[in-house]
C-alpha cells in the first residue's frame, strides 16, 4: 500500500463520493458508499470516463472503498462522511489491487437430441451403440421353380428371426449434454483469495462484496457432448482455471 494521488484524481474521488451519496438506492460497500455499477454510471456521466476505461474506474472504486474503511475506523463506526474531505491528495491511501482472471462453468448446461446413424448389418447405432428399431423388414427366397420372391414381414420381425431381414432402421435418439464456460476479470483488494479447491458454486462464493466485476463474458467455450450416463449435471459455477496478478501498473497510470 502507498499514499498519495494527483490532485486531479483526488478531486474525482471526492466529487464522485458526493454524487454517489445522493442516491441511497445504490448503497454498497463495493465502492465505499455505492455499488460498482452505479459508480460506473457516475464516472462515465460526470468525469469523462468510458466503458473502455473500466479498469481505471475499478481502481478509483477500490481506492474509495479502502479509504472509507480506514476513515471509518479512525472516526468511529458511525462515521458516514466523505473520506476525501478528511484526507488531502497526498494522504489518500492507495491499496494493493489484484486482478483475478477466472474461467468457470455457467449456471446452465446445453441439451440436444442426436440421431445416431444405424449400422444395417447388426441393427446397432454407429456412434453410441444403441439398439435400433426396425421400420421395415422382408423375407426372401426362391420357389421350387427358381423364381425369386420376397414379402414384407415388418410386423413379425425381430433381431433373432433369421428368416426376416431388416431393410430400414429407425435412428435412435440419444440425449446429449454439455457445459458452457464463462470467463471473467475481477478486481479485489484481497490478494489472498485461494481458488485451488474448486467446488460447485465456487464462482458465486467468490463474487461477493469484496470483489468487483470488470468483465464477464458468458457462452464461451464448450465441454464435449456427453450422454446422460457420463454427464455430471452438478457443476454449475465450478471454477476451471484462474490467474492472479497485481495491477500496480494500472494504479500508476490512473491516479499517480
């Protein structure tokens, strides 16, 4: 953690706090006194930020949060003022901020019906080896005069009836399932979050008031299609991969 921001950054922090404080409907500790979504609206409307500078807005948000927590401790738990009225530019506390890039399972999985082509030699589907229903079958042979004959025997045909030969199979419908991945980038003052032991719903446990969402994109990559016998339908929110780094470079170019 370091101290001090530029005077322009201090003015933005102080005025943004006053503006967000006017709307109690967005009260949250994410940015000290407002939610991050509301903080984004204020910063883009009043201070010339764009959605493309969401990382910079995130830095301001977490600086506001940290100074609110520290000032509250100094003035008592009932303190509800603007921390940047109490601290000048050189006294603003700049915390370490960490970025978490996370890939995780979505909340819902995809479902599809797959029509599996039948092998006409044995009446078993080619890919998933499901038994195929016979739609049409014939008996055939030669009479005593050597004339070829055939007759439909669909109604009496079964796989053990060697007198009947199936000529048309119904492709079995195989139910298939797959998960979709989402990817997100998140900022937090807490650099000790450990996501190694991933469990169902872990991403929801991670996305709490201590974390702000910088980016989040759903419907990313897919897992392989699986049949119901092998598909685990209880993986929503499971974290697949993650990476942490500090964003001191973003702090330096944003508020220093």
